[in-house]
C-alpha cells in the first residue's frame, strides 16, 4: 500500500488523507474532487502529491501504480463511480477498492462477485463539512464497519482491514443488511429527529426558544447542522430501514405520552429507560 487514490476530499476523505500523511510521509497520496479548492489546498499543504481525474484521464491510475482507491463520497455518487469503474475495467483488477458511505443499499443492486471491492463505513464524523473541517485524528479510537458482500478475495479484504487499523480505527466485519438496519437506529434516526425538532421550532412563533436555548437543547440540535447533501442522500438510500425505525420511535413517544397523567407510572418507565441507557451505552 504505497500509492493511494482518494476520491472526494471532504471531511471524510480529507481526514483520511491527512491521517495517512501524518502516519507515513513516504506514502504517495493522490486525490480527485469535483471542487478544485480542496485539491489545491491539499497539494499546497503537502498532503497529496497530485490530482488524478478519474473521468478525463483514468489511465493515470495505472501510470501511477495505484494500489488502493478510497471512494469518500455520498452513497449515490459512490454507486455512479463504481459503475464507471466497471466500464473502464477497474473492478476485478489488482487494485483494492473501498468506500465510506453510510448506507450500502444503492451499491448492492448493481454488483456481484467483485474480487477487489470491499465496502467500509467509518463510524466517525462531525456536524462540520468540507476539507477545512478534516483532521488527522478523526478515526483515532473509533470503529469502522467493513463489509464484504461481493466475495472479495482475502488479499483485498486484509488490505482494507489494515487501512483502518493504520488510521487508528478498529474494524468490525458485518453484513450489509444488518449494517443498514443498525445504522437506521444508531445514526440515521438521531439525525432525522434533530432535523425534525429544528423544523418544528422553526415553524412556530415563539422566538424565545432560540434566545433561551440551554446547553441540553444546543447539544441535541448540534447534528442538525450536518451536511444537507449527505443526509438527504442517506435518508433516500436507507429509507425503508429508517421508516421502520421511525415507526418504532413514534410508538415509544406514544407510550411515554400516554403515561403523562400518571406520575408514578411515568416515573417508573423513565427510570427503566435510564437503567437501560446506563447498562447499554
């Protein structure tokens, strides 16, 4: 793993580039992004060597002897890039390919038995977006889910596992269906609730809520500042699992609401929830 191409230099891809460079200055890191600004910044900082345009000059991938390609884009864009790779013969090649998308549903429908494609989902992020928010410690002491739905070879699977370990993350193997179902609760539903709460505040006239919001509300709403492009993509891609999680959440809201009139039962339920939280998280 000496020559690495990162597609997408936002928060996730930029942090991968910075972490790789910090951990090994001898690595040759290349990148592609439709926005020229992060490319210029990364070259100026000495993080990446040069740009490789995967659409206009994909032969540069071979000319620079790329070992590993990391696609750090929203899931729908990742799908289009992989279809492009299929057309130009990069799938089932010797180059290891992985991604970072939060939902895998879109990707699964178009591919099977790809020997060099291993999917990834680093459980790291921020409510900030873009290369300027990237940092070289984003993956330190975090978890990364690694998926192998296309029966990639052990060689390519190990390269991807080692990549995340190199970045300071602990990789865990998971199948795509369990991954998307788990992410609906662990990540996607919390963001949906945060966006929805801001929307409900936005649609009523009591501006004192904004003026007197305490730390609890501000912390709860922090993730509502996350990237709209990425989260609209995630909600669309994993909508079936998110809707299922949302229905269960609505049932829980109704159960708690129905106990408002009985303080003892309400207290008992809240205590039960508190105990589960303390024992499980």
